[in-house]
C-alpha cells in the first residue's frame, strides 16, 4: 500500500504538535514522559522533532494525559484554519494575545 504524501499543512500541524509537546514536557526527561504515556522514547522524539507529523490518535491522547494537556487544547493550538477563510481573517483581526499555561 502506497501512502499519500503529506501536504505542507499536515507537516506544519505536525511541527506545531511537536513543539507544543516539547514545551509541555519542560524539564522532564523524554524517557520518563514516554514511559508514562506507554510509548517509546524514540516515538516521542520523532513526534517532537516533526519526523512523525501524523501520530496515531491514541498516541497523542496518551501523551496529552501524561503531560496534563486536554485534547481540546491540543486541537486548538495545532489545527490550521483554511487560509483566507472568513473565520481565520476575522479571528486574526480581532484576536487578543492570550497566555495558555501548558502545565498546571
């Protein structure tokens, strides 16, 4: 089975996810967080570096739980609005910067 190449948007979303997870991990070791999520440290490394831009849903859910993040927060911070959509233009024009704590 041949896998369809990822779009630039999918790659960008994967990079955002990786950055968010890395920030949420903070000073905790990659090995400890990966073990807590039930995945390998190498899998976490690939996700954080963007080399695995489309991890499985249950992998992301396990990492979110291990890091104290909600799936809603991950979606909100990683999803891309379609370029030029009315919602994205309005939100960019009226958005005020907000600070979302990654770790409670």
